[in-house]
């Protein structure tokens, strides 16, 4: 679990609110949404985008979306907001199970596939929150620095 990990209850979004924001169904769509939001902010503020920071944000969005699809029953909501010097990515899914990092080797000493996404998110993001949703499922929000 990330050191910054917090769990709390959150209010549900209204139905109208959910319809207003199309959500990605694939990790590539999540990456495009983050890239678009960051690029728009850089153009609007006339500041250069840090390529490495953008790459980190894209990787976090991709991992959160992939985990929601593979382990959470699919993406139920998605938000990306550029705030100050960071980008906040939130992905909701149907599972209330908390994310865990798998040990890369099983008890018999064999390498396991997968299990790398959550540690990547925790390493690249400054603030990671897991919030239980009233209707079930969870929202994971990660703030990735852009500078």
C-alpha cells in the first residue's frame, strides 16, 4: 500500500454529472485524456510541458485504467484535472477490494506475471487516495507532479 494511501467514503456523482464526462474504456483512451488535458494547460499558460513528467502521468493513468479493467470489473468513472504543478487522475471501478502489490515470486520460487502496476502508481504519484463509493466500488485518485 502507498504511504500516502487514505480510505474514506465519498458521495456519489449525479447521473447528469456522469453523462457529461465520457469515460475511457481502454488504457489508451485514458492516456489520451491525460495528454490532452496537460497539453491544453501548457498551451493556455504558455509554459513548456516537461516530457518526463507527462510520461509519468501517462503511465499512472494507464496503470490505474488497466487495474480497473483487470481487477475492478471495469472503469465506472474517470476524471483528469490539471491543478497547479500536477495532474490529478481519478479512476473508479466496481470492486471494493483495495489494491495490493504482489510479491514477484510465488512460494515455489517461480516468477509471477503482473503485480507491477500498483507499485508504479505509488512510486510516481505524490498523493494516492483510495475512496470507497456509497454504491459499491472504489475511486483511486493519484496526483502526479508535472515539474
